């Protein structure tokens, strides 16, 4: 059966795009060479923008499905600052559970899944998969940061840097109702509550040799809580990067999620961006105007990229990180304002130009 939209890649970005397109009345087929359930190592926190976008797609999160958290805490060996989430809701949710919710919603809307089917090419008429042509009008690449769709469409990528991420779940009741971001020497450890009896511990580092057990030496508070606590599953890892495609649409091809723009995991915004992009892309397809999607994509990702760059500066310099965290600890209002922008609770415009220019000096003198 012909489709209006062929989505290549069935991670959260791809399924969200399929859902959003189906809600616009399109017939959608989704292709993936893998079989479900599909997992990916990540921090597993869903910020308010992601939760709102899921609601737009018809997936309402609540405390029965996920663990609600109420803020973010940044800390190192000297300082700690906490910001509450005051607008919207945020949840911790296992990645495989999120994937199941997305698949169920897409199936409910009539999206057709072609699991175990590898796409080897496409043209203006449709996609070629398993030696067969599948006619379609629009082609969406949602196949991750090493996107084959992007390569076939000859769309370049602006690359900044890459780091390494690892994740492990522990069978323990959460000891906090916030996501903890612990800063160490060129690494960060995230602790996210994902259920009433389980936490997700994620590590980001510039070293491919660093692992969670080794990194715990830098975070004695977390190490003491996890001492003799059983791990739910083996540690898993991935590469996280900051990179953007030179364009997100060409001809009848559009890119979404990590295929279009990869945000380092330090920001925790990958899913938020993917869901927003999916909604804007579906609107662009309905208008028959991918230029609309290009503009929306720039608008959605701009603040996230800037936030990520600032956080990576803190990662690369212990001196700047200590100064910044000391400032945030002394001025909780500023930290809350920064986090409200980061989580999408308020616009970056709430920081006036004078405050932006003075922020650097305040960090240096903290």
C-alpha cells in the first residue's frame, strides 16, 4: 500500500514524527532494520517541553506511568544549587517504556511499522527497502546522528565535538525528587529517579575509558548510596555529540531528531527537541512547505545549542565550573532563571542584554 510519508528510523524522533503526521491525516509507514523494544543509553529525564509535546501527540504522562521530579540540582565538591520546576511537569521514565508508549500510540493511529526492514535508497518516487520500492510523497530521516538518509541525500554536517556516555539502573528507592547533576573532573554524573524503586545513573565523559564504577570515586555521596545496591542490568554506552546538519530539508527529504541536530547529553534536551521538531515537521508537510520546518527547526534548537555550549565550557574548565557553581549557590534566583530557560519554562528573553554581558564577569568574580 502506498504511503504519503515514509519515516526511516523508529526511535522516539521517528515515531513522534509518524504520530504527528498521522494526526494531520497522512498515511505513514515507518521503517527500521531493528526489532523492538529499542533502547538507547540516556539520562531518561523528560523536561517540561518534552512532556507538553507528548501531550500534543496524545500521550499524557502521569505518576502511574513515570516518576515525577520537581527540579534540577547542580553540585560539585564545593558548591550546590537547586532550581525547582515551577511551570509544567517533568518525569523520569525508562527509555524502553517511553518507546512502548510511542509505538502503541502510533499503532492506534494506523501507522504501519516495517520492523527488520533496511532502507537502501530512495528517490523522488519513494524509498527502496529489502529490494522493493515503497512509493511515498515525503521521506523523513530519523535514523540518528550517523544518518544514512542524510548521507544519501548528500547533506553535510557541522561537527563540534563528541564525548562518551554510559548508563546503568539500580534497584533502590530514589533519595531525592530532583535530577542530580554531579560535576567532576571532565565528567558529569546524572541521577534520575525513574520509578518508586529504581534510579538511572548516567555518566558523561571525554574519556572512552571512563566507566560508572570508576567515576563513582569522584562522587562519594552517590557511591555510598549505591554501595551493595544491585544493578538492574549491565552498563550500556553510546557516543554523544554536538553537531548539526547543514540543512534539515532538501527536495522531498527532511531530517528530524539526531539526524538533524545532535545535542550533547549534558543538556538533557535531546527528546524535548525531537518531539518539538516532529510536530513542526508534520505541520510543514501539511502545508507542503519544508521552508516552514527549516525556520521552526532553527528557532527550536537555537537556545538548546547555546545552553549546551555554556555547559560544555563548564565541563572543559574546572576553574570556570567551580566559579559558576559558586555563583549559582550564592544567587539561587539567577540559577532558577537559567534553568527555567533551559527547561523551556520561560524564554531566553527573560535575561536582558545587560544581565547576559554581566554574567561572565560575575562568574569570574564569584
